[in-house]
C-alpha cells in the first residue's frame, strides 16, 4: 500500500496534540482583526480571540491561500506521501475549491502525484470528526482510496447541532435578519441550527433561554441516533470560550446515551468570527443531518 497522509484545514478545530499524534497536515486559514492578520506564524490564543470579540472587534476571514496550499502539498509529495485532503464545507468557504484546484495542477505537473480532495460539507469539529474517522481507517490499514470512499459514503451522516449566545453575529453573516437579532436578544431567544446536506448553516429551532437551547442539542441528537445503525464511540463538542456549557452538554449526552468518550475544543477563529463567543456545537454520527 502506498504511503499517504491525511490533511485538513485549521477549521477542523482539532487540538494541536491530536494533530501531532496522528501526523495530520494542516492548511491554515488566516483572519484579520483590529488591523492585524493572524494565521501561521502569528497565532492568537482562542481565549484572547474571544475576549477581543467581546470587546467589540469584528474579525474578517479569508480562504486558504493557493500559494500556501501548493507549498504544503508540494512539501508532502516531496516527502513521498500521497495526500488525502478533507476540506472545509464548500458552502461556507472557497478553501476546498482552492485545495482541489491546486491538487489538479500538481497532479498534472507531476505524473507520480496522487491527491484526493474530499469536500467534507462539514465545519468546526464536524470536519474534525470526519478527519478522525479517516484517521481511524488509515491506522486500521485502509488504503487512501478505501478511506476516501468511506468518507464520501458517510459524510452526510455526520450531524452538526449548535446554538449561539449572540444573534448579532449570525446577523452579520446573513443567517438572521436585523429585526430578528434585536427582538430575539430582547426576549432571550437562542437559535438552534445545523449544517444541512449541502454544507450550509440552517436554523432548526428557536428556544427561550440558554439552558433549554443546550438541552435541545441533546434532544436532536436523540432523534438522529435512534435509528442509526452506525456507532458513536466518541462525540465531539466545540465551544466559543464557554467550556462549562460544553461540559454540561457532554454530561447530558453521557447520562442519556451512555457515551463515555468526548473530544472538546474551541471553535477556531475563522468560524468563531461568524458564530461569536458562547457558541456550543455537538457533533456525532446519525441517520440524517
């Protein structure tokens, strides 16, 4: 079997120790805040990022730079790797398209190059959970082609359920109207959203109060895993600097479904720029998104 490496984006929100342990290649996405560009070589700690957002700063985000993607892929090809890239949802960013274009160019230039790009149609630790599934398959001896086929056949079973604490960030991203953001804030409405089969952020419910919104995430998980024949040996949860709320959701999942293993991490700045502080997202495998 040819040697291959799995690559993904910083938007997969995987912890640094996980990335190092499993030798995952990363395409960094940059963002700008208060006149400073952050990314590879100039990293802002997640808590600091959210504190600055709470102070009123509005970050702007960027897709993967084509030259940087070419540099990362070329370096890995030169090391003798084939590449399986799992990209950020094409409905939310141009990054996957950039990676696919660079991959085609390199394969045209280098007849020995083999690169497969999978549009995850996922975001945050949903993308991360799909990467984790690929890592488990790879480390279990599956070929790059077998792993890519599994991803394509199963990615629409990867469920994303999330809620936000501040509707104004969703308004900035065009997800809710200005009137909805203002009125919802006044009456303490917390939207619950998901990522659909096209990889888009779609509202599901409006819930009064934060705790009810967090519990609704778990309710929705119960509906989706009820008839699912797959396994959820681990559940991923990401948060916008609200670890206590993320842990509360994990405790509810453990109590209701008996799942014991969790990976909990921050929502990365590229996604957090649009969802804001206080976001909590729950990711698992289910019968439908």
